[in-house]
C-alpha cells in the first residue's frame, strides 16, 4: 500500500514528489541497517570534527576581563590586553596570564579538550600514557593524541571528499565523451589513459617533495591528475551501451544537440554506477593520503595526520596507545565508508526489491 504523502506533494509546499524508482532505492538503502546507521554515524563524526577548534583548543572559548567579553578561539589578543608585558598573542595556559585574568575577576571557559593539535604538554614526559588530562596519551613530542586525532580526521575526510568530487566530475565527463562519440575519439583516449596510468605516482611525489614542500593543495592537485581515471571505464561503458538506443536516436532526429543528449538523457543512467562507486573512491582517497603521510611524503611536518600517528606508533613500540589509536580510528572510519558503499550498491541494484 503506497502512502499518499509519498506520491503527491502537499498543497502549496512546492516540493516535487519522489518518483517510484527513487522510493524503491530509498527503501532498499534503509533496509540495509548497517549501511544506514553507518552513514549517520560517519556524518555525525564528520560534522563534529568541523568544529574541532571548539572541541579541542589551547585557547578559551570565551573569557571575561574587567567587564569585557573576549573570544580567544576566534580572535587573537595580545598579552597586553590582559595586563601582560608582551605584544605577542597571549598564552592562556601560562599561569602568569591565568593569574592576571583571575585577579581582575575574570572567568575563562575552556573547550572540552584543553589542547590543540600542536600544543605540547610540558608537565608530562613524552610519550605519556592515557590519563584524565590526555585521554589518549601524548605522542613522542608531547602533543595530545586526542586533539590530533580530531583534527587529523577532519583533514583526511575533507581531502577525500574534495578529491572524490573533482575526480568524479572529470572522470564522468571524460567517460561520457569517449562512450558517446566512440570511434577514433574513444580509441585515442583509451591509449592516452593506458599511458597516463603507467606513470608511477609515488616516484612523482618523491621528486616533487625533494623540490618543494607538499601541502594540502599540492597533494590534492597531484593525486587529482591520476585519480580521475577511476570512473572513466564505468561511464564509458554506460554511454557505449545506450548511445544507439531508440530514445537517443529519436532525440537526434528532433535536432537536440550532442551535449543535451549526453548530459540530460544518457548521464542519469551512468550516474547510477557512478554513485555506487563514489563511497569506495572516497575510501581510497583517504587511504592514499594516510599512506603518503605514513611514508613521509604527505602533509607538512607537524600537521595533524592519521598516517603520521601510525608512523609514530611504528617508531614507538613502547607506547602502544599510539599505534592502537591510529589503527582503530582508521579501521572504524574506513569500515563505516565500506558499509555505506554496500548500502548504496543495494539501493541502486534493480534486482533487489523489498517485499
């Protein structure tokens, strides 16, 4: 029995009804409980990591001083603002600065974790085991592992999402052109892809890292040069299969342009396979950045990174909390993405129909 609100929009709502095929896909996706809840859990973790500065920081969220309200987490204030001696930014963890604010009747409200990803705990010998002060301990430089995990998770997911988005756009466009036009266009493009994919990415990264220091955007650009080919084959096959269908020939006979036929009539069919593969491409993108950071060819030294956390665990076997934290964080994150990918695959599977 179909519910009315799934078939007809509410009066004045302006919302288009969900098509029957999309209703079936959504039901199939929700039926995969593991993938459905994995999506919500991953989205919640990523959403929280976007506000890492408000969760883990060595600056107060806000403070009061002589009747004024300050927001150090958002604005940089010199020490002289609070009666200190230096024009540089105040170190709010310094007992001297704390006493200045306290003596003026001020109050500081701290984040849940009073450490940023680069804050060094000078009160403990590094690497220090987990404690009430450092929940997951400190690394071999005295930095809080929990804070670095939160910031590293955010960087890894943002890197993976941006790389997946841009590589998918380029890959879909290239596959569409190959499959639709075929002939010499397809043949030459295929030979180019074979040559391009034979270029060793790791050697190229090593050469570039010896010349300039890689950063987020340089790494993204280099990996984008090679990652776009992941979806070309899938999209190309869909366009090759459908380019001579009757409705495509009818569109040509009506005088529709090639671009309109490709991206309005053929692309929706190809996007089914594309959306199915995207969670796995995101997984591979995050794994690539983690591997590069582990090998030392990734983000600049000092950057919060899951790969760098794994490398520290390898170098400090006497501190098992480093390796265990890196392993379980990466394993859980990638497992959630795999579960989501399986649910998306089930959702777009035309043979899977719920009774």
